């Protein structure tokens, strides 16, 4: 969140890159898990798509009661990549070697350095797109460029030189005040990772936030959104002045990639998404306006999956997006209808 003087009192936030020093450091960490492309630990795109993705769905797709290529709550998916271990003489494009399995375990895990939390990991469920950002043959220019030019001022720097000090340097330099301002002790949170939203949420602004994040985001770990929400909630509880539900609600989107796309119901009024009905049940911005103007806070938003993500091709299915921490559970009836699910 940015400083409250820049806000008029209402925000829809989608898949935010609000902890940029940690996001870029995590991107380099991920690349180092599989690079170089000639190593035994590198995972080619066809292995992500044709081997890992189907196995993830085999193990976890039906946990919510419906097999639809969407994992509603990835936290319940204990994906075991060792089931794909190569047997003697097996074609390596159809299985995983021990180095690839070890890399996958780190990719899905939260990233720690010296026991300190740095950033969240990927969720199971987006394996058909995960290769595209950080796991190609050669590191992504997104994190490398930011660290080379904005943090280290060293265009000869390579990912082989990455170590546990880099994210700390990025935190301290904080180019463009991307994270928040620093004191010698800690981040004095006045901007993007600030958990203290009282100046925004309290009178006279009475600000409201609806925050959504795709659970198969291939650019920013969706757990970053959960982490920020948790810090805001913890701060609100510690002060005892406000209930987080009165000003900030998080809506995870199962099966949606970064902001749009993916296998899940990914149209609900967000940026770059197919258009939907302009009402508070289906459109997140209209839901926010109703909350601000009428005091009716949303607990669910109906999201739509269109065939080929194109309105003209018709509706594939609808699903309820549930206010965190609830998740959608199938209760019977038409599996393509949001009414057949409840948030529990």
C-alpha cells in the first residue's frame, strides 16, 4: 500500500509486486535452482508441461470435490514429485532425476536465508506456465536487470554471484522507495509493505481495499499477497483499534495466472480480463463501490471462465471467489455452476 495521502478511499489491488527487493531476489534464487540449462537440475518446458503438470493434477485436482484442472486451495496439496522419479533406461523427457526433484521441492517451498523469511514459493497448479518467467534457458531480465542497474550498479554482475547479502542490500538501498523508508532498525513502513493502514482506513477517509491474487501466478508468488494480508491483520489485532474485515478483504483466485488467464474462473472485472456483468455479484470494482457507498461488504464474488477466455465463445463454468481464509467446496449439483459450491 502507498501512503494514504495518495488515496481517495477505495482500492482494488490485483497481484501486487509490493515487495520488489524480495521479489527480484527470489527470482534470482529460483533461476539458480535450475541454471545452467546444461545442468542435470534444469527442467525443460516440455517436462513442466507434459510430466509435472499432469501429475500435480492427478494428486491434487479432486481435493475440492471436482476434477476441473483447478486446485481451489493449494495449501492442501502435498505434491510429491518423487512419484515421477526416472526408472533405469527411462526416457528422461518423461520423468525427473534426483536433482530436478530437489529443485522442485525448493521451488514450491518458501524462500529462507539463514533462517530468515525472504519470499513465498510457487503454488502447485500452474506448472504449464511456470517455465515462462524464471526457469527458461538463461535468467529472466526482470530480476537481473533490477539488481544490476538499480541496486548493485554493476552490469558485470551475474546470478552466480548471488548470495544471502543481496536481498539485504536491495532492502537497504530500496530504489525509488519501492518497499518503504528505512531506519537502521527496520523498514519504517510508509508505503508498499506497510501493515499499518489506520491513516487510510480510519475516519475521515474510511478507506476500503479489495485485493485479489491468482493462485497460479507465474510472476509473483501469490503467497506474497497472503503474507502482506497477514501482516496487516496482525497489526490491526495488535492495536485493537480496527477489525481488518472492516477495511481490507483478500480474494484468492484459484487457477488464475498473473492478473488474468489460467485454467480457473478468471473474469470478475479485473484488468486485462474478459468483461463481465456490471453488478456487485460479478464485478469486483462494482462490489467495492457498493461497500463504500452502501456499506455492503462482499464475502463472495462470482467469477466466470469463458471458453478460450473469450466472451463470444460462451461460458465454460462459474465459481465463487471466497473471502480469505474461506475456500470454495463443491456441495453437489451442476459442477459448472457457482451455486454448486459454498465458501467454507
